[in-house]
C-alpha cells in the first residue's frame, strides 16, 4: 500500500542577480542525504491557525491554503535565517543576530510557532511575498512521499542567508542554468523535483511565465535518466 503524501512547502529564494539559493543536505540524512535542494519541509500543525493581526489571512487572494505559505516562511527562516516579515509601515526587518539564532532554535525544536516570532517582534507577514508556482507529488513507488507546493521569494532587503549547520552541509548562490550544468557534469546531486524547478525558473526568466506543471510520467522519466547517468 502506497504511503500517504505529507503536505510540504519548498522556497526558491532569488537575489537581485537572478541567482537561486541551493543548499546541500548532510549525507547522514535519511531522506535526500547529499543532495542539493531548496529550503523547505513538511507543513506542521502550527502552520494552520485562525485569523491573526500579524498575518494577512485573506485566502481569497491566495492560490492555495494559507498553511503552505506559513510553512514556506517558517522553513526559510529555520533553515537559512531569512525572515519574510515587515514592520507595520512596510519597512524591512533586521533583527539582532542573537534574536535570530534564539528564534530559529526554538522553531526547530518545536517550542514556538512561527506566528509567535511575528507577535513578539511586532512584525507582519503578507503571504503574497511568496509566489506559488506549482505542485509535485512523490510517486507511489517511494516509501517517503510528499505533496509539495513550490514558491518563489525575493531575498528581503538587508538580509543574507545563514544556513543551519545541523540541517545543511553547504550552500551557495548559483544561476539556475549553472546548477543544471553542475548536475550534468556530476559535480552535484539533484533530485527530479529540483531539476524540474530549476528548469521552471529558467523558463520564467526567458518568458515571464512562472509555472511548474509536472506529471508522474515526467518524474519517472527523470528518475530513470538520473539512474543511468
């Protein structure tokens, strides 16, 4: 019997030079160990909450359920320290490093929800700073499955990623086409969803249309090609 896919979010973080931020998972990790991936992870129970003054909860303006957006923002902050939140007047946020480290630790250990960070710092999160552009569901053949929603986010002004050393071995800004070339040259390992996402970003830069449309056949074909590289 196939495993039930767990809801998840992935964030493609992009800077002003149109580079994306790729992170390498430790080889010791059970799932995707040694692979270069985008920040992301499972949607947790605290990512779904009732109306709150610090979050724009008008779901009529969103493409999918709000919990995916909150999970995307939380995972981005947990893994690389980038906080998608602004002050009430819309100005960018820059928290002291000691606060950032404390909040990230508490989030990773499940001691506080992401909304608590916003409340304590009087910050506001607008989900529309994340652009939803597609969905990938892990094939039934996989023992670990995710129903992942993909988002694009611009690097907030005044912030720079600081990878969590427990979850990330290394990280770097890279042009999407350079990442695919490194994969073809066997310099880095990429899973099919990452390959398809990078291609979607390249297509977006060329056409202005941001969309990730993936079938099970697309994934299985890529899995076969990767095994035979």
